[in-house]
C-alpha cells in the first residue's frame, strides 16, 4: 500500500459511512465540479482540486508525494512538531516509521475545517429539523469557526514534516463519520431505556472502556442516570461543535438525548434550557473509535499494518485481516 492508496481509501470509506447517504455525497461532488467549471483561470490557480473527488476539506495528505510504501504507520489523535520529532528519533534508533497519520487536521486541512460543517445541517434534517432551518442556524456558526481558524499558524506541523522528510496525512471527517454512524446504528438498534443504559452501551465499546479507566470515559452531563433516554441523536461529525440554537430545534423534532464527543458551556446551558439530556461519550475516546474503524477497513483491504500508537491513540482491532 502506498500513502496515496491509504488516502484515497480513507476518503472513500468516509463517504460510505457518511450519515448523509450516498445520493447526497454524489450531489455535493456534482455541485463542486459545476462550481469549478465556472471559475476564472485566475481563480482556478488557487483552487484545491482535491475538492473535486474528496468532499472533506479537513482530510488531506499534508506532506509527501503519496508514492511512499506504507507498512509501519505512526498514528495519533493530534500530530504536531513534537510528535514528528519523536518519529524521527524512533527512526534514528532503528524503528521503522513509513508515515504518520493524525486524526485532527493540520495545514490546509485545518484551514478548511469550517468547510465540512455543512454536514451538520444535513444530519439535523435526517433527525427531523427542516433543512432550511438547519442551514439557517448553521451558517453564522460556520462563519464564526472560519474566523477563528483563519489566523492560526496552519503550516507549522507540516513544515516540521517537510524538514524531517516524514510523509504525513490526516483523517478527520471520514473517521468522525464512522464513529457517528456506528453509534447511531447501535442506539437505534438497542433503544436504551435510560441514560444509565446509554452509558452502559458505550462502556461495552473497548475505546470507551479504556478511557473510563483513565478518567476520560462517558459522563452524563445533563440529566440523571434514571431519566428516560427517549430518541437518541449522536452528534459527532461535521468538523466541530455546531450552533447553540440546534438544541431547541432538536427538542421540537422529538430528540430527548444528545450523545456527543464534548459540549461547550454555552451548549450545555442551552441544552439544559430545552430540557435535553446530554451524554459526553468522550472526545479522544470517540476519535479513537472512528480511527480504529477506519484502520480495521484499511487492514482488511491492504493487510496488517505495524501501528505505532501515540498522542492519545490506542489500537483496538474489531476484525481480522
């Protein structure tokens, strides 16, 4: 497997697990190709042509030609300059490290984080929020995230990878799609009766069980263990936290419990105001679930990898390759 093979497979697998469905993904890519065709030559000069095949602007090969054969893969949730230096040190000590795979985006993928937030409007629509309403409340939040990301030093870790000559890529929304879809199917099938049942279901998953032993397991943030779970909505993809107004719309749509990776204080207060239950599954644990599901599929397709764990990532295999 080459790095480009890994990248293409991750994107394709992310699309297969996208909660919006195949038809919507096809429509997104069609609209992007139509938009590109209308650009001037000057505009095309600065256009990221990966967008024509990859609907996730926050997932890219950040450094490397893509031709590097990959067997030994260092995987972490956050990969920045210190982790890349560690990869170089391990190499100098004789440890094979062909490439580094991060979950959270860096470089241009971080600069484009806000682009994937449109996923949230479509997911909300699938849970009963009118699409026009969902898009209207998400638009200001998307602009806010864009403004926050804009001044960041996006290329800092990418420059470290370049100087150390370490191939570097990330898988953000494709992995988040996997954990969101996996958990939503689980709750839809099991129909937990109480919030305690929701937590128990999460703890049956090895990543959450492991996190619970290290102080990062599932927590009932709003509600009590005996409170009815009702309709459960898994909010775990689409870049970052959405608009606070979403909780009112979810309550109107019949949702009783939101299971997420994390919630800001403003989101917590708004959910309480709407009498919604909140369960924090755990940020890093949830990222681990998504990354492990992706790596299971990669190993099934290309064969077993030598995975080097760091930066909050722990490999749990669900299938034999």
